[in-house]
């Protein structure tokens, strides 16, 4: 496939802290890309910026859980209203730390 459906930009903020910026679609086809990155994040605190994600399905949610299990801690920022509803309905909002808009500005600044 010539078009890349998901871009993952990993930035080490400091020792033990990594930011992942996702852009595109987090779904059945691209979730394995995120889970592959998760293998390198063991023991890190991970901030996942989802502001650039246009679509997230159940496979994408599963990939976020894989990252959560691999990392020391996980925080989600840039969560769209649609994704927030999915997290709420599945109960994952209680498991995954979702930062609100004010927190997002501080975390990415």
C-alpha cells in the first residue's frame, strides 16, 4: 500500500518519558504499528497525542491497551469527542488517563 494510514512520531522527552504523536487512522490495519512501538516502551511513561487521529476503531482501542500494559504509565491527550465517547462506553476512560484540553496545552508546549 503506497499511502501511509498512520504516522507515529516518537519523541523522548527525558529519561523515562516518551511522547507519541499519532496522525491518521488507528484501526485494524494500523494498530499493529502502534503495538510494535509499545514493545520499545517498557518502563517508560508514555504521553499519546491523539489530536491527529481521524479514526479509531476497536482494534485501535486494543492497541492503546497494549501500550498501557507495556508502559509504566500512559496518558492520552487530544482525544476527540467521538473517541472520548468510545472510551466512556467501553469503560476504558477509567483505565486510561485522559487529559482534558487545558492539560493538553501544557503537555505539548
